[in-house]
């Protein structure tokens, strides 16, 4: 997984450079400044004098000598442990001295020996007064190196950590100010420089300072020390994602990915100024706007619900959006414990007890422990906190990964592994500790759910110590059923800029980096369920809960046409204009088509209901009920009666067979904006702030049946209702208001389930997805919003340059009619417009689609109706 891939990349770099040195040999928050080819002179002046060839590396808190011969250990001398001494003299007044031959002498009291024979193992420490002499290849550099060492030594010897950090930072910034990005590193002489600034490249536990440069084609980072290579470059054309990050709870990070699904980024940068970070982000983001669709938590949720993302992929994306990165071990990706049974020989997946309760954090799974924590919390002075340790921290991440990343553990723990009995020895034992331990609340990491299990195996044959029983720490013990297998952490919890004491600020930053950080909160409402592969329509008596659940059923005609619908929607971009007819004097507002497709009924602001023959391509009837606009229409079952709603507050029923008005329902106090019908029930929306539900039972003789209306329910809104629609089972209704609210109603109880203020103006159109899991709404503000029916969460929002007045959709793709007259095809999962189709010369105001989804009719402000067909 992420860390394993990271390690593989590092090994490739090490093979390329043939170096044993890495930044992990430095202390936390230490910088590597420069290196010089040199000899380590052993036993200077004696007959046994010996020179060991290697490189001398100057770091902010230590001096490191890496011999060329891998049989020799790397030497690390902490500058703080150096004491007064001069080569060849005793009691001299300087810590370091140079000789005429270009030699540098260090006198110190402690030294570390690392990677002898290139074996990763705990550091060996030697104490006592010692003197090492190093001879630089270029003797002219000795004076500058000695001066640098004296500066860094003074910083290391300051009593206060804040003063140490301030002095080292000043030295670093001085070096950065004296250098700039080498423009000779540009890939092309035609590249145009956009910006250059100072930054640090972030890798797990360490950072590397240098210069960032971005041109019109490429992002560059040039390390100040030239390590691990002279320049890192990323072609903007390869970039797929870019994220602004918190680093140390400060808005200074930027992470760039050249892959869509990989958690491991191509570069993670930490800037010294938020403005530099933001400028670079917006430059890359602007470039990506024309090439790559923006990804949000809501868009990923929609893909996950629709089955386009696995649980694993979905959690990886949410981790990424929440600032978690494999480059920052204090914000490493978190995956939950899912299984709670690590004792059984076989795992019973049908038993609920097999699984951990995911509605609770690890710290709340054990009731007795939770009660103890609550008691302690109530007795605690401010600032109070429930858990004394985090569910993720660098120590926890490396607890799991020590077998593949031992150098990281040695870096974090000052050259030592943890005690053998505290190592990651058993999955079952670790789970028990997380469940029962007083201070252990850690979750898992992505590696537990990936395909690479190497982190569970001691393939490097590391000496990780012996447990109390005498057993060596080797591979992780798997469960029997496995045949193979604090407030400082929160963003905004503390303002480090307000802390003036430098010691307190350094201590705070260290605690943040080592303790772990809480990710951003991506969702503020309960997370929706995933959609199962098949959804069956339910009877009208279904309540809200039943209508959104899966239920078994027999194959129906709908199932037989499902394949044709899927095929049609997959080719919706191939929709072509077939014929068009101007039949009204003002905008068309509603379309209804007879069952055999021969007759098309339309309503208009010109106050007429028209009947158009598709076969003869002629207008057959024109009916006027009043001098007010008609707003919508539908055909009753049997195609004998057409109903239309009017701005005169009435609903009219016209008998096609008898050619006359059959009934009039005077049911509202203001214009009726939309009507629909299901199973002898009429639903009417009005500007009088109500949606009314009527029973409509036929009375009279068969030849001249009239309808008797009875008001069953009145769904009250705060303002006028402009649109509404039913779900497939007629158990739910969605309405859209003039003030931009979308309301989801349970018709069985006539209660509102969710009220979502998701538009800044009038809602133009709303509709359920075929499976009733989602609602799509469009508004005058130009936005298309997808809402989860179960939770009422706004899970996706796309913006267009103009209002989309009406639409059709299948849950994944949308065909919308725009204000300009175009038909737009939207890919909701890809968050993009797939096709623009020219049609009307004015706004598209209404749409109709046949059951097979192969034919579309649109009406517009240009007074036309247009017939469209799919061309496969």
C-alpha cells in the first residue's frame, strides 16, 4: 500500500545513488545543509594512521561521516556533545580548528555508529572524550565549513529550545536567501517562469529545504543540499490532483498527485508563507480546470454509492481530502478495525457479533472503559479531553510498519526499537489492547486492507529483540481464521501564531508532530448507505423507510427494458434533432404523450392546451380554459383525459373523446405550478405555499365519467412552490420553492423528512433517481445539486454558467435544458459536462422521455416543440 510503495521508491533512489545515508539519520526537525568529499583520519600522527574515504555531511544539529566502504559504520556526532578542544592541543578555546593541510578536528563526548555492514539495527553509542580528524578534498573550503560548524554549535548549546530553533531557522533562511533556483534546470528554453519561492519537501518524519519554481509547463523543486537528486520535476500535464494541506496544523502544505487513485503523492511541499502556497495552488488548479475534473467528498460519495468505487478506494479518497498523507506520519491515512473476532477458527460473516460497531470510536467500544473515561473527564479541569492518546500517530503507524520501515522507527525513537513485548506481535493481542487498554485507542492503517502483506513479515530478518518468554520477535501472529494475511490534535484547537514564547512554540510543534493530528471533518450529517445493485419499486403504501430499502421481487416488464434503458443512457450524447414544430404563441410549459406515442399534448403561457399528431405532423386541437397561463399537464391512465394546471388557481380536466372540459378543481389560492398523478391520486403544487394530495375517484356513467375529489393531505411550505415530483413508488415527494429550498416528504405520514436550502434562488426542477436514493435539483443560480434521500445530505453540487430549467436523469447522467436553448449532458460521477447539443433559440422549459429512453421531446420559450432521437 501507500507506505510500502513509498519505501519501494526510496529503495530505487538508493540503488541509483548507492548511498547509505538518508535524512532519517537526522533528528526530528533537523536539516541537512551540505556535504564534502573527505577522509576520516584515524590515529592521526601514529604509525597506525589510516585514512577512510567518504563524505562529510553538515547538518543543523550533527556532523555525519558516511564511509564509502559499507563495512564501515556511518558516524554521527551530535554538535551539542562537542566540547572545547583543538587538534593537537589540550584546553584550547575553540571547539573546532583547522590545520594548514585542510584538516578539521572535532572533540566530543558522544558518537553514534550506524548501519555497519549496511545492516539496519539499533544505533551503537560510544561515550567518553574523543577526537576525530577529517581531511577535506578541497582545503580552501575548510574555513567556511569550520565557521558554519561554530555557528551551528552555538545554536545547539543554547539552553532554550525556542532559541535553538530560532537561530537554526535564521541560518537556514540566510542560506536560502543567498541562492535561487537554477534556471538551467528547465526542460525547455521556451518555458515561461510563473513564480519562485522557498519551501521544504516533506517526507515521513523529515523535511528538506530548497526552492520551488513553476513555469507554464512544469513544477520544479531544487533541494538546497542536492539530496536525493539535484532537482525534482513534475510536468503539469501529468498532474491529476492537487490539495492544500495543513502541516503542523498550519495552512502551509501542498500535495500534488499524478495518479487518480494512488494515496502516495508525487510531491508534498511545505511553504514558509501561506500566500506562496495559495498562489502556487491556484496556478496549478487553474491549469487543471481545463484538463481534470475537480473531486470533492460529495462526488466521491456519489461514486461510492453507485458502486463505482470500492469501500477501500472510497476511504482512501476521504483520507486524502481530510489532509491525511503517507508523507506525514502525524496525519497518516486511517482505516477502521472492522472485524472483532480474532479467536475463532472460522470467521462467521453472517454473525453480527463478528463485526466491530462502526457507529462508535474505538474508545467507546468497551462500556466499562468508557464509563471510567467519562468519570475522569467530568473531574478534569479545563481544558478537558476524553482520550489521552490519539487513534493515529507516527508511533502507531510505525508500530504496524516497523518490519518494512525500521529506519523510520529508529529515527522516531533516537536509534532504538521499542521493547520486544510492546512490539506489534499479534493482531488478536493488539485488538484486545485497543479494546481494553487504558490509553490505547488506535485504529488501523490502509496496509491491512491492501494486497501486500509484507509489513506482517520480518523479511529483512531484523533483530527486533526477545520477549520475556525468550521468543524472538519475528512475523506477526495472525488470527486462527487467517490462512494468509488530546485538543492539540484538532485544527483550530490552538493558534500557534499567538504563542510568543519560542520555547513553548517549539514544544507545541513537537507535540503536534509526534502525538498525531485529527483530520478535517468532511461530513456533518450521518453518512448515507451504499446503494445495492438492484432496486425494486414498492407499492404506494410504503413508508419512507421501506421505500429506500431493497426488497425482493419477481422479474417485471421494467426489468426486461432495463438493458435498453442502460444502453440508451450510455449513448445519450448521440441525441440528434429529428423534427421541430412551432405550435404555440408563447413559451411551452408542459408535455404529455399518449401511450402509443401518436398524440402529443402541450401547455403554454399562451393559455392553450394543444393536441399535436405525431403521425400527420399537424395540430389537431387547441383548447383554452381561461385567459391565464397553463403551467403543466399529464394524461390520466387510459389516455382518455388530459389534465392541465393554470395560473388562475384551477386544475382542468379535458375529455379527449368528447372534446370538452370534463372537470374543474378549484383547489388553491394562487397559481398552480405543477401537477402529477399516481393511482387515483392527484398531487398539485402552488404558489400559495402548499402541495396538496387529492383522491380522485370516478363517478357517473362509463361514457361520461367525472372525478370526485377529496383532499387527503396538505404539505405546507414557508413560500411558494414552483416544482415537485414523486418517486417511483409514490411514497416520497420532493418539492422546490421560490427561495431555493428542496423539501423531501413522506407521503404516508404527510411529514417533511428533510429541508435543504441548497439554491440561492428559485428551484427550477426536482426529480428522484430511478432507485429513489437521490434527488436532483436545478435552480436559477445555475447549480445542479444531488441530495441523499436517507440523510438529506447534499452530496454533490455542480455549477453551470446559466440556469438549467428542466432535466431528465438516470441517477448517473443528466440531460438538462439550459436557459440558452442548449441541451447539456452531464456526467455526475465525473463532475463534468459530456456534451452540448444545440436545439432551441430560447430557454428549454420542459422535457419528456419515453419509457425506453430512446426518444425525447422538448419545449421552449421559442414556442417550439422539438423531437429528438438517439442514433446508436
